[in-house]
């Protein structure tokens, strides 16, 4: 649950979304459903994740499936932390 909260905090900050306006749950859709979630936001989220958790994301690790839902993004972070 803590990891979900940390990822959510990054999403709220990067997207400039007030948590009171929209709550992100694990099954919350990201790409294609949130207007603020554009290509620049994806890059900023990746950079923020790298900075906060201390791992490096290679270009070939990223595809649309990682950003399908909040849950898929959290799973990606979990896997990166295990392999770091």
C-alpha cells in the first residue's frame, strides 16, 4: 500500500491533479483517459520514479502497457525495485 501511495503522490504532482478532484486506485486508467497524461508527463513520471526510488529505466523497458493503469505502473516499480 505504501508503494501505491508513493506512486500516486508522483502522479498527482506531475499531472497537477488535486487528490480531492480525482482519486487514483490500482485499476484507474491512465493513458488515454487523463488529458494531462501526455508524452511529457510520461517522461516526467519516469524521471520522478528514478529519482525517488534510485533505479534507472531503459528505453526498451517502457511501453504503453506500463502506463495502462496505476496498478500496472506500481507493478513496474515493484519489479524495478526487486532487480535493483
